[in-house]
C-alpha cells in the first residue's frame, strides 16, 4: 500500500467491452491515433504492428473489427473485481470512469452510458461515472444528461474538437444549464489532438467565457490545456470553478526545461494549488496508475501540494455530486 492516497480523475476500465469500444468506436477522424500515437504501445500487445491495427480500423466495419480484435484483447482484459483489488493496493480511493458520445460526427454509436452506470451501481464506493454527451443532438443531449444522472452518473464528458465547436458555442449552453442545476462537473478535452479535426476550438480562453456565464459550473480542463498552458493557468486563476487535469502526459516530463509546463508547475505550486487534479488514462500510457502518481510525487512541488494534486483537490471537487 502506498503512503499517499489517490483519486484518479480519468481512468479506463480494463474490461473486454471497454477495450474493444476504444478501437471499434474510435471516430474515423481519429484513426491516425492507432498508427502514430497510442497504437505503437497497444498494437504489439495484440500481436500486430501499429500500421496493421490502423489498416484494420480504416478498412473494416465495426462488426468485423469486433470479430477480429475480441480474441486478441481477451488476454489483456481483467475482471472488475480484480481491477478494484489492484486500485486498492495502489492507494486509489476512487476512480472516475467516463464515456464519450460522438455519434453525430463519427457515425459510430459505441457503448451506451448505461454500461458505465451499471458499473457505478455495482461498485459505488470505488467508481464515479461521467456520461458521454453529444452536444449536436440538441434536446436529446439534455435529456440524456438527466437520464444518466437518474442512472447514477455524476458528470459528463465532451471533446470539443470532435464537434468542431468551442466550449462557448451556443449548442453547449443547454448542457451547462443542466449540469449547473444538477451540480455535476463537465470534463472537456482541452489540448492538442492528432485527428483530422482542428485544435483551435479547444483553446482555454473559451472556458473563461463560459465561466462568466456559469460561475458555479464545475469545469475540468482535460490534459492541462497543453500547448496553451500559460493561457490555461491565467483562465484558471481568474475562475476558481475551473480545474486542470494532467492526464495523458507523463508527469516526469513536465519539469523538463522547454516542456511547456513551466507555468503550471509554478502557479500550480502556489495560487492554483487547489485547482489541479490527477488523471491517469493509464491504459494508453504503458504505466500503472501508481507509477504515474509516483512521477507526480517526484515533481518539484511542495509535499502538501503533491497530495492536493493527487487526492485532496479531486475529493473536494467531487464531494456532494
């Protein structure tokens, strides 16, 4: 057991359904991830090259992909009970599991929010669930937030780049109204992406606009806002309802000169020390949640701040949801 506690604010489940869904429901616009980003780490575990996995993605139907990949993923999957034991051993008190709904731009449906709600229902002390919401679905998206809340999910997740709209777009505002009413957070992908979609819609400055209209809305800027980290820290400094997660980046590289994280390490150690949270996305990182958290513990931060980043800030953010 570790000597510090962890809340993983962005965690994958190692189940067969989730692992397959991450590939079969990956939007066509993001197929390049399987060739150039996460594929080189994942494909060898499936007994193939990244290029082969990429070619399968762009040439096969969802059903064909499921049939081909299911037996290859099987050895990598673990029962949830076993995963929970691993989380306990690593000192992970709670993990946020999340879904994404990008059916409108991708044409792919993916796992329903019900899947994640069922996991939370079975293991409420270990998991907190975020629903995937497609803002292009209009009132159906609003209804889905309410339905997911009734099922037990306590947040929503959106990747603005996939929809080609920034967070302050009018189509997003009905989502914010419901989240504010229900007092649940919204997670945004807010960083570089390697798809065929633009990066520009995810600049942190757009969250500043939202924060003026929804000062009580709990917002999580996913992936730290890199490469706009200085802008991200300014926006969070102005708005205490904005939290910054550092998921999908190796913490050990954040302290390297020229990494672009300098302002987060500086302000995150002082005025923003209560607004940074840890997320692992461990499945695509090649490391365990604990190994990634250990890297946070090695950062040039005050000891009290390290524990805030890894546990205390998320505990406060998710309390009462």
